[in-house]
């Protein structure tokens, strides 16, 4: 028997393993993939945005309505702690103009190597290609290259991820083992399907800048991209929750100009200019914004200014869940104690994306995983300390 088994070798699982191993307990990490941190490494391809350097109260608002246990976990291990943690692993970091924190090398692999080396020094055992297959009584059963294997542990931390990016190890299949405690999965931070007309083809891959997107009460000035499949990118991802829940999407093509200012500009004679050239000249609209106006605004009304300020974007719903950066849904917080232990299974803790929370891009997701992994690990240590000697 080992003291602790961690199932899942992403940020939450590795953080839980570190907390437990630091106290001298024996720890085994089991992961279904051939190597650790695959989704973490994928995040590193775009620079590895670790967190957002802003006050904790402001930081927490990005998560929406979360239970106190989650808020407390992030308050205890928030932006500054994430920065200090990365520095403790020998990684120089910098804060970008928008507050996002990145490793100076702009990739995940050096940090992950340093982290796994630290865990190895702490005596943590790693087993890859071990896919969790549920419980056999109190034993943990795994499908492995050597056949079915079982492990006995005094505590278990489940850090199995959400239900997106199955090729990186997160497929949500673990939900079958605790079905009554799991809220249905839904995509988060995802693109939306648009059935474009042919005239949009030349704009595929073009970033759309200088606009403001609105969905319900939420708004975003983030950049997004016109793709062959629809619309995607940070500006859209930040609105994914209200859009998923049915809020209409509109775009302000000139957010820094009022309706009256746009009307005055449009009062200038058009002459022999084409509509596109006229809009480009008098409003400084770039080709992709003109194309969006044409795609969703025709036939143009006589008074074009209100439409430019609030252009309805028709879409056919979110892209498939497996394409989403993350997911909503997962283990319900009311099924957990304040230490993230399953009420129905004493000694079994949950952490990371498999919990029922969601976050926008911008480092919030990684921070939430690290913070809940830390809390689950510390809670497991407390449980071990209180367990009777066998």
C-alpha cells in the first residue's frame, strides 16, 4: 500500500502530489497518457499564460459565482503565489501589458521538466499509460500495458481533467464512476459555428481588432478570428458562457465612436466610390469589419450608424465540446467537503478541471487548477495525519 495515489498528471495532480510528498508520505501518480502534462504543454505553445497579475478580489470575479471553497483556494494560491511558484522552479517570468503572466521563455516544457524533477527528488513514483478503470471495493483498478492492475492507497486525489481535448487525456469518462455527483459537461472557451457566405472565404484566418462584442450583460473588447468554421479567439471565449446559455451576440464595429459621430461621417458624399471603399474612407473600417457588416447587415438600412454600433452576429451554436479549451460541469461542490473530499468516499479528493467551475482564458484556468490541486493535497495530508495507524 502507498500512502497516496494521484490520478491525473496535469497541473492539479502534480500540485497535489507535491503537497503530499513534501510531508514525507509516499506518493504514486498514475496517468493514462505516455507522458505528463500534455494539455499544459499544449497551452505552452501559445506562451503559457500562467495567471493574471491583478488583485485577488478582481481576479475572483472572472470565475463568476463560485462556492466559498473554490474562492478560498484561489485566495490562498492566487496570482502572486503562482508567480512565486514559477520562480521557485527556476523560471523567469514577466507580466505583459494586459497583466498576463508568462515564463520568459514563452513555453511550458522547461517549467514542467523542473517540476517533475522536483517531484522525483521528493520520491514520487510516476506510472504512465495507467488508465483508471474505477474501484474494486477499496482498491483502485487500472488498465495498463501489462493488463489490469490494482493499487491500494490511504488517500486518493482525482485530478482527471474535464471533457475536452481527449487526445491530450481529458475525455470525462471518469464521470461514470461517480455519476450522481457530476454535473453535465458543457463546452467553455470555445468557438461558435457560422455558415459563412462565399464572399467571406478570403477573410478566413483574419483577426478582428478594434471592436466590442456583447452577449447579454457581458462585453469584450478582445480580439477574435474569422475562421472557416466560424468565430473563435479570446474575445469570443470570454463570452462563451452567456452565449452557451442563449444570449444573442452583437458586435460594435466602432466602439470608440458614437452613433451621432458615425452619422456625421456617413453624411459625406459617396460619389462614385463603392460601398466598401466609402466605408473604408469615411469610417476607417478595415476589410474584415466591412465584410462582417455586409455578411450580417444586408440589406443595409437607410440609417447605417445604429447597425454599425450593434450588428447582430448569427451563429449555429458552439463548436463540439472536444474542441473547447475547457469545460463547465464536473464534480459538484455540494458533493465535496471544504477540503474537496468526496462525501460519499472518505479519503478520496478531487481537484482541477474535473470540478464544476469554469474560467475564461487569461491564466484563470491554470491558476484554478493549481489552487484546487494544492488544497486537495493539503487536505489529503490532514486526512493522513488523522488516520489511525494500521
